[in-house]
C-alpha cells in the first residue's frame, strides 16, 4: 500500500507544480474555448462550421498523441511541457488577426498542439509516480483540469458580458505565461536522452512495433470506445448548450454558469469517483456515469426554466467524476510503466476523435433539426454506446472463462 505520509515530501513538489501548470493553462484555454462559438457566430459561421471550428484543434492530437507519448517515454517530458506552454501562451494572440470563419480552422489546428502534448505527458508522469491506487491519484490530479474547466466558462461569460472576444483572447494568452513558473522550477521528471548516437530509423521501427503490440490490448479499445463516446457527447454539449441557452433568451452568464456548475460537481466528486472505481470496480463506475450523461441530454432538451436548468448540469458533473478516473486507471492497470506515455497517447487519439466527431456531426444535425431534437438524439446514441460496451466486455469475459476452463 502506498504510504502517502512517507512519500509526501518526495512527491509533493512535482505534484504541486504539475497541478499548478495544469490549472493555469486549462483555465485560460477553457475561457477562450467558451468564447469561440460566439466569436465564430459573430463572423458569420453556421452551426456546422461552428462545430468544426470548436472541435478541429483535437485533430492534431488524433495523429500526434501516440507519437508525443512515445517521445515522452524516450526523451525529456519537461522539455515537451515547455514547448506545449509556449503554444498555450502565444496562440491566443493570433486570434486578433482573424476576420473570416475559415481562418479559425488554421489557428485551432495549431492551438491543438498544446493539448496534444500536455494530455499524455502529464498523465504519464502522474501514473508513473503513483503506481498504487492510480485512479485515486489521477482523480486528485484531475482536479486541476476540472477547476480550469470550472473557471473557464464563468470567466468567459463575465468577460463577454463586458468586452469583445478579441480582448478575451489577449487575457488568456497572458494568463498562460504564468504556467512557465511551475514548469521551469521542477526538474524531477526530466529524463534527458544520453545516447548521442541514437539510430532514428531503428527507434522509429521500435516505436511502430510498440504501438502495434499495445493496440492488441483489448482494454485499450474498450477504454478508447468509452472515451470516444463520452467526449463526443461532452464536447458537443460544451459547444452547443451555451449557444442554445443564449438563443433561447438567457445571457452569457447563465450559459457560462451551466458549464461551471457541471465542473463544480465534477471537482467535488472526482476524488470520490476515483476511490469508488478502485473499491467497487472500474466497469460499474463507467457504465453508471455514461447512463447519467444520457439522462442529462434528455433532461436539457425538455427544460429552459432557470430553476431546473442546472439539474442536467449536476448529472453531467457526476458523470465526469465517475467515468474519467476509472477509464484511465482501467487501461493503465494492464500497461507496463515503460509504455505508459505511448498508451496514454493512443487513448488520447481515440478520445480526440470523439471530440472532433461529436461537435461536427451535431452541428450538421442542428442545421437540419431543432436543438431539442438533437439533444434527444445524442442521449439515444450514448445509450447505444453503453449497450455496445456491455456486449463487448461480456464477450471478452466469456472468452477468458472458456480459456481458463480449457487450461
């Protein structure tokens, strides 16, 4: 069992520094992300284009996260985080020169490099440090991102209430510069490459073979399906529920408060969600969370009353807290520590595919149907994914049982 008091002094600096950098960058990033649909709509973008613009940054991660995870396993994680922070800080300034919706697609693709690096590398560091009770520690570290997700929408709602989106982007870039302080002051997870005669062709071949071998793990595909479905729904919600609320008569403060409410619940319950995953099982936690997410989508399609509007936000927050720590812990449980960065990259790619797929498809559907009808469709599709996960895991359990019987 992990002796927290004994290891607190050794682990405290890295944990706090990574947590602080995550908090700063995610807060700034999510403030800008909240403003993005309104900015794009002001430039004349329709719902389909807004969905594309909002999600396109994650395409970068689909292709690069496995590579970045592999680089993190081989070279310096610290240097990769510094590169990511430069992109976090500089990219928001580029929004000042945007005057056409299509230009946002280019900027967003570049901005995606920052999260493509940050996600797998920070998770690789945390899961390497905390070998035991990983879901619990991932849950605690995840509170930094959650607080950022909490602060971002409400901060964005307040700023947009008084200022134009371009002013907001300047502020987010300046905030991200503060994250250099915790990153540059910590060298404990810096793993320099001491082999100056590295054969790049050989290393690339080894890396490709590693990915091929890792993708044979069924847990990677199960968790990939879980995260794909969750983020397809979750990111669609983040893009279109604020627009839905504003077009229905609410102001940006209410729209931001909806997303912030879900993150408040998430941050309060995420450590508990991690603990329940370790104690009760990862699969039950995940299924329970996905069911709540479907219920939330149905609920939001039937209510615009301010007194009941935040009930689905609460369900969404509980869903995040139960699904995400258990999904990450499930795949790390079956992964060698030397491959953890690569595995997190593969999972991140599948997750990012959901982030892209969801908003684009939902944006197209909103151009055809009403917001309410589309939210109901999302809930039904998510229930279908839940049944698929149960079916796939049942087959794997049956196959394993038959093998054990034969042996």
